[in-house]
């Protein structure tokens, strides 16, 4: 058995650090409901609040409002108000549209690897 001197670092240890931008992006996308909101807007286009709420029924209205505000602050979603009829719609900005390839890949991965029984057990 070989003893290592206290000053010598184990050569198999690799210094690894996550890229802060990558970490922040995953934290942002992983926040509950953000990915689903983005996905609905990618697939369905601009949506009124009640339509979004109907398409993501397990998300409370309060949380949906919070997430939409956060997505707006991050430049992902644009809240558009129409003055003549008090209509408010949410749509993806160009920055938000750039999630399309990522969401397509996530759909492909989940179609390949998740079974309906696994989803129902969660």
C-alpha cells in the first residue's frame, strides 16, 4: 500500500466547476412550471392568461402569475396589452423562441426514456 504525502494532491482528482451561466440556466429552467409555460407558448403561440392556466391545470393562478412575471423580467416572455379591449396576451420573445431546439430535445428524450407508469407514480 502506497502512502501519499499530505502535500501531494491525488492525481485522479480533477478540479471541476460548473459554468455559472449553465448553472443559472438549469436553475431557471428547472424552476417548477417555467419549462411547461415556455413549452406551451412554443407549441401554441401567444396565449391569454386563462388559456395558459387551462393548459397547465396543476399550476395555481398565483404561481402562474409569479412565473410569468419572472419570465418577463428575464426577457423570455413578452406581456402584451391591447388597449382597445383590455386583452392581455403572453408570447415568447426571440430569446424565448430560442428554447425551441432544447424543448424538442427534451420531448424526444422523454418519449424515449419515460414510461407512463413512471410518470403516474410521481
